[in-house]
């Protein structure tokens, strides 16, 4: 028995493509729909209530497109909306915080984990809770570098601009003596070349949630017998890209990330849901 329905993945911009790419590598038979909410980019500085509403609108749209599972490929949106989304929708909804936190807890031999995230993710406290849930003995340091998401979206992830934004926050992480660094935003794996330059010979293990999230999706699909049949010879043809604004900008950014042709992004407008979730719910 196979399930040919696609998997839905969304983020505020190109960052979630790092998760999409890992899902495609691990699950090449699966069809995928990716939504980039560029109309409301970036999510990081927005309130949790705002982000929650935007995320629920996109998930509702994807459910209306008959996806079999949704991945919130954004740490800020995961923190704001995951629990509510799981209550509201009848399909599996997977976030990126728990997989990354668990991988960090397993990697932290010295018991000191730094989390580099957006302000919205840090304010939620979700990474601290998730890491300490995995191992209560770990110490956690939360750091923010507000310019990084825009730097990645602008295509400057491997430039002196990225180095300049990263250097002061990494110096604070080094001074705190972290042994593990969690990239708590799906845009940040694209900064790995800059991170390698700045970390140099220091012993700092870097963890991101893209691969671990894809592994979790694969397990959920297998356990619930939701897998598509066969293997995909041309997976790009099975991927649909949707944007809420700026398709040309997204096309340019996506082309820098993928080494293969991708379909043209299509402009969509999610319909706001009538029921909104109040702050603090």
C-alpha cells in the first residue's frame, strides 16, 4: 500500500530548502510542496502570535492541497505554532527544534551547548527546554545575530559580510566555552563555509536540524505507512515551489542552493483562518 500524496514544507524564505534538500536525499520517491512566505519575511522579529497565525494559514493551505504531512522548516514558526498545529490538523506536523536539540544533546561531550537563533526562537525558550528534556545536565547559552537571515537571503552567506556578522557572536560563544553549537535557524546551515573559517582549529561541534528532521520525517512516514512507491529518477520534477511574494528573488536564491534545475516558483496567497490563537495559548 503506497501513498502518493506530497509532503508539505514551509519557511519564511529559502532557509527551509536545507530541510527540503535532506528530505529529498533520504526519501527520493516522495513528492514535495515547498512554500516560502516571502510576503512576511523575516519571521524572527515578529511576535509569536503573528508567526503562529501566519504558520497556521500556510498549514491550512497545504492541508487543502492534500498533503500527507507538514514540516515546519523554520525554528521561529516551530516555536510559535507546532503545538497548536498538532491539535488543529489531522495530519502529522513535524517541527525542526526537537530533532536539532536531541542531536545537540547527544553531541555535547562537554555538556555546554550554545544555540544560535533568531530573537523569536530565543524568546520562546523552546531550544533550552528541548535540550534539557534530552539531557537535564547540559548547560545552554542562547545567542542571537539578527542580520544573518537577511545575509543568507541576499546570497552573501559565504562572504566577508557573513564573517563580520558572525565573528562577535562566536567570540562570546568561545568565551563561554561551548563544545557544541546548534544552528537554530534553517537559514544558518548555508553559513557553514563562514563558520569553518571563523571556528578554525577550535573544538566546536556544529549541529543543524536539517538532516535530523528529515530522519524524523522518514520514520513517521514509515511507521504510519505513508510512503510513496518506488524511487524517483528525477526528483526535481516532483517538487512544487510556491511563494507568497517575490518569485524572482526566490528563484535566484534557490538556484544558489541547488545544483540542479528546479521548477519555476508559483505565486500563492494563503487564506487567513477565521479562528486565531490568542497570545499565550
